[in-house]
């Protein structure tokens, strides 16, 4: 009789494991001939996992991405090293029960230290060829070899060096007197020698001569304890490297660590160079960290740049990205009340706030889900009260007060808002009452008369092509066409015109359930605003507040034309409306 026994060794089955930045199938044991896998595994342990990969599990098993990495690393021919130095970090997993014991405390493996030291020494060696380093700086667990003449750029290192020289000189003088047999009373009566603290004397001491009693080859050891968790080894190495360069050289990837290091080392030129880089490098992934840095170091100019960028890109870019959840609440509240805020419609702005709340309540979400999933999340709360009146949603009430919900007139959108049960019932009643009264009064906004705080916005983005942009806008049965014309290479015209509601199928082009008004004239208060980023500066063009009676003839249906010369793209155009009481 033949017996078949299943293998109980889990390592004998093929599992799907991640090698490097790919996710391909490979054998459980690495082969010596698998050069590609060895290279990718080496890259995997050299580079930390990004925050978005921390909770991604493999398809073959419920182990984390770094599970069994230590055992596999020993089998690679090019990575023979001790197990204690096998991984720079450990990715947490649900199956790990001793995470706190295995997680290293600010410890790096030999290859990380080698790369960090190379960042610093690559530029310093070319300038100090033939010079022996006189100073050893102990900081962040690394000994940095420095040279005297270059310490003057750092106020912190210059002060540490002067203090160390003073203490060393005093110790040498004391030793010489003891050797000469002078009595202790006489040594106490004499004043210790002090170094002058003028800038000229510091420069002379940093690059100058040694004490006669000092050994020619004696190094001075400085110790700097840094408690700032934003100072990284890589950023510190780049900051020290810039001591040897006439011009500041920093990459955007390490700008935060370099700026924090420049602040600790007191290198003003490098600090402000990093600030200028951050002002021009604001993006969806950096807006949150840059704004926090601006608040931490009281940089009002950087805060304003972050606010201006977010006011323009909140709806077009961040609304569909998970980076939206990183925006601080105070910054979002300030942008919602900004006069420069761009949005396609008031409903788009409402959805943006809705997505932001979802990401705040689900911090482990690294990919923004579909709109229907977000609506289901809000529907899952108890129906006894609305979301904003619940214990979870009360803190978000100030954000919804900044929204102009009365600008949402689409019946389908209003039904969606009602179904997710997010707004208080009295808010919904006020919105519907406003619409009913406006329809009965021919479009007059009786409850909203302040244009700059209660206007309704509609926007569009102008890309390089095509040369003609248009968008339809309707409110209380009146239809308008928003137009942007490119006349020459950089000459643009922005205007709007009223459309005749008797045109066949016009209401259905906007909304099949839209109403229409046959009044020949409609008084409208409006403003056209254009924003464009030119040479790193936001340029603003606007018509100012205008009031005009729009008719249906060719002479009365067109608004004032705003002309602007703009050379960059994209261009953000906002049309603001208000129907005053007639």
C-alpha cells in the first residue's frame, strides 16, 4: 500500500513575496543564481517602506512584507552579515506580538551609515585634499570629521569649538603650572585665560594658530545632542556638506531634514535657501508638512504660499487624492473662507469637505475610495440624529458653516445630501425654503444680499489646448454660458452671456429636472476672477463687482469682457453670481 504524506514544512510551498519594489512570484529560498532577486532584495533592505505599504499583505499568506527577511537575507551571497544588522527597520504586522522588543531604537545598519557618510565626505574631500581634520563631532551616533576654517558658517559649531578650545587651553595652562611646581594658592589668584568673543577673533581662532602647549596632531572632540526628531542623519549630513560649498545644494526629498538641521546648526543661508525651495515646491504631497514647518518656525510668508496654493488646488487636485486627509483643520477652515478659493461649483466644495472628514475618521486609508463607499460610510451612522449633531460629527460643524449650501440647486444633489443624513433638519429646511422663495420671486435672493460673503461660484480650468472653453450654468431657470477665448498666443478674453431658455433641449443639457424662466430681463450682480501662477507668483485679474441687467437680445445678453495677458497654464477662472432683489 502506498501512503502519501503531505509536507508539513511551510517553507516548501511557493509563496508570493515582495522583492524590492515589485510583487512577483519567487521561490521560498533565494537561489545563488537569482541575480535579479538578490539585487532587489538588497534594495528592499536599504530603503525603508513607504507609509502606504505598511499594511499591504502578500497574496500567498497573511505575513507582513518584511516577515522572514532576516532568514532570507542570510542566504544571499552578497549580503552575508550578522543577523543583528540585517534590517534597518521592521514593518509592523498583526501577527507580531513582540513589536516593541524588535523595533530598533534609532539604529541603522552598516550600509545606511556608509551612504550617509558618503553624502558628507564626497564634497568635503575635494576641498580639503591634503588637510587633516582637526575636529571630531559626535552627533546622531556618527563621528563627523570636520575642519576648522569651515565652521564659521555654523554659529552653533563655532560656539562649541570656542568653548572646547577655551577649556582645552585652560587645562594645558593648569598642567604646565603643576609641572613647574607653582603653589595652588597662586594658581587660584590668577584669572583664567578667556578667548575674545568678537567675530574677528572667532575667525582668527577657527582658521588660525594653535596654542604652543597643544599637540600638533591633537584633535578636538565636540559633542552635540539633538532632541529634534525632524533632524535626520541624511539631512544633517547634507547640512554639514554645505559648510564646504560656496552655494547651497539641497534636493527636495530631504529639504525638511536639512532645514531642521540648519536651524539646529544655526546656518542662516542654508535655512533660508530651504525655505525658498519649499515656497516653490508646494504640491499635494508636501502641502501639509510645509505648512506645519511654517507654523513651527513662524514663517508667515511660507504659510501664505501654502494657503494660496491650497485655495486654488483644494477642489481640482486634492479632492481626489488621499493627501487631502493630511490637511490640518485650521488650514482647511481658513481656505474655505478665502476670497481666492476656486471650485467648480458649491456641490464640489461640499464633496471635498465630505471626503476630508472620511479620511480623518479613517486614518489608515491610503487610497481614496469611490464616492458611493464614502456615502455608505455616512449612512452607517445611527438615524436618531444627523452626523453633525452626533458625538463624532460635532467637531466638524464649523467647516460646514463655511459652505454656501444654498448654492446647490440640483434636485439630485439635494436628495443625496438628505439621504446621507449629514446635515441637521433645520439646515435642510432653510435651504429648501430659500429655493422656494427665490423661484416664487423670479430668482430674487431675498435672504442673501451680501455679495462678497454669499455669492454663488462656478469655475472652469483653462489648459493650453483648445483655444475655446465654455461651460453652462443655470440658477432658478436662468441659463448662462461661461466663455474663455484665446485670441493670440497669450491674450485671453473672459466673459459670460445669457442663453434663451426657449432653445430646444437647453434645460435638459444641464439637468433633466431643471426649471426655466421666461422673463426677458434679469438683474445680476457678478464678478469674474482669473488666477494664474507666473514666475512663482500668483497673478490675479478681476472685473470687480458689477451689476447688469441681462436680456435675450444680442446687445443685452453679454457681460463685460475681462482681458488678460497670461503666459502660463493652467488658468483658474471663477464666475461669481448673486441675484439681487428686483
